[in-house]
C-alpha cells in the first residue's frame, strides 16, 4: 500500500500503514467546529455500525488548523449506547484519524486529503459530510454509501429540504446552470455532503486543480461537474432537512460567490465538447423516502440588499455595459428605478446575465476576480427579488419558481453556445 502523494504527513502515513485497508472512508472537513462536530461524528459512527457492520470503516477529520479543540472533540466523540439505536449485532471498531491537512486553506484541500487516504486504503466507497450539520442522522450514511456499494453508482449527491431562502447561490445560479449545461437534474450540486466510489476519488486525484480556487470553496461544484462531464454514474439521495450554520443571503458572500462561480466557469472551459451539444435535462436516479420537514427560518434584509444592487449600478456601470451590452443594461437601470415593493428581476434577464458573464469570463474581458465580483450586486438584486416574490409561498411553490428559472436556462442555452467564441 502506498499513499502516492507527499501531501500526507509522515505520522498519517504511518497510521494508514497500520490500518492497511478500509471498505468505507468518511471524511469530515472542519475549521473551528468544536460546537457541532461531535454530533456529526456520533451520527457517522452510528450509521456505519447500524448499516455496514461487516465493513471496515474509518472516519477522517481533515482539519484546517482549528484553535477551538475541534480535533480533540472528534477523538472523544463516541456512541455510548448502541442498544439505544436498536443495534444488537457485533460492532466492529471504527478507526478515527484527526489531523490538520496540508495545502491552501479551504475545503478542497481538506477533501484532497480524504481522496488520498481513500486511495491509500483502497476504499470501495467514500462519504464527505459538513462539520456544522445539526440535522445529520445515521441514515444519511446508509443513503450516501449504499448506492455506491450495492447500486454501482460512482457519485451520490444530496437531496434535502432547505429553507426557501437558504442556498441562494445554488438556487439562482449553480443548479440552473449545471442542469442546463450537463443535462442532469442534480438538485444540490454544491450541497456539501456526498457519497462517491473509490474509483472516482482516484480519478479526482489525477486532476491538477489543487492550487486553484477549487482548493477553497469551489470543490463541491468541481466534484459534481467532473463526475457529470466524465460519464460517471450519478444518483441523489433524499436526506431530509439540511439544518446547519446557514449563510444570510444578504450578507457579504462575494468571496464564496467568486470561488464557486470561477470554478464553474473554469469547468466550462475544460468541457465545451461535453456541454455544447446537450439540450434539455433529465432526472437522475433518486433514493430515500421523501417527507416534509420543519426548517429553521432564514431572516433576510431585502432593503439592504436592494441598496447594494443600486450602489452596484452607480459603481460598476461601465463594467456592466461591457459585459451585458446596452440593451440589458437599460433593463437593469429600469429595475433600479423601481420602488422596493415593485422590484422583480425577470427570469429571462437574469439568465442572459449569467450567460453573459460566462462568455465574458471565456473571452477574458476582465481579470477573473474583478469580473465575477462585479456579478455580486446583480446576484444580490436577483436574490432580493426572489425573497420578495416567495415571501408568502409554501416550499413547493418556491421550488416551482426555481424550476421555471431552470427551464429558462435550458431554453436559452443557444444564447450561450452561439456567443461562445474562441479568444
């Protein structure tokens, strides 16, 4: 057994040499997650013991240098009473490793370490879950692992109910764009909690992306898109509620938006021969029993968001003109002039804006960071519009609005392909 990489510290390689192999590797990336990670570790332990008692498993805490004792919490976390979760068979000890990863600070570097360990231990199935999950249950492990071990799938994306104002980058950009480009309805392409085969983990390691924004926030969309574009078999599993430390969609998400969208746009550059011919979309196999769940409310300050949008028009007008053209800029100006109560961002305009930004990125009209950060006020305006439109909607109605946006992205894909020119 070899690790095949120098990013694993000597003491980690020594521990892996003692473990020798594992059927299932579960990775939990973390940074100052002492408050929440104990629950995540216990849920993972219970899930492995309950649903995969005869498989050798290891839990990896790949930490970003926490100062709050996160790794100590991981080592101490344990299911104290397996009888309480109706477990009566022999429980095989589950190994745990907790250490600081090497590389650029970020989730992608943490995941890279998990991929390296999966390869080193010749794992059949892998799972990664966020360290701030408050709603994870043992069943999540079954739903993310079983389609890989028993169903032959290489990638299992999460499907969960989230508050209608949580995950706005996904709802307004990443899901509609990914679906239109690659033709698969993977609802949470940056969901954070995934199952995947050892074969796919090894494939990820062949890609030279670990010094890029993928190493920060871009890893989730990169994993999903890489699996889609390279023909790996994909499913999704319904996990119930996603209750975590939600981000206020009106807060400053510009760094996260930049890293996610730059990763998505770079993938357009890598796979034009894959996405250009695709039209429409199809469902992917979905596992799990879907049910309604109670969700924590997400508070949103739309007045502040609309101020950010209007300030963007004042400060970025020339950049927006160069990217969007005079016609769509006039539409944006018309929006800015509306009263807050009347503000509604048309789906067709938003679709063209996202496609225009992808084209501008491709043509290198501006440095990538300047270009994508100039999208932030437009995204915040679109999000404010959705919040106001969906204020009195139940979750299914809000989801229907997202579906309409996805269809707009699919129907207008020719706009992207026609304007996609070689630099």
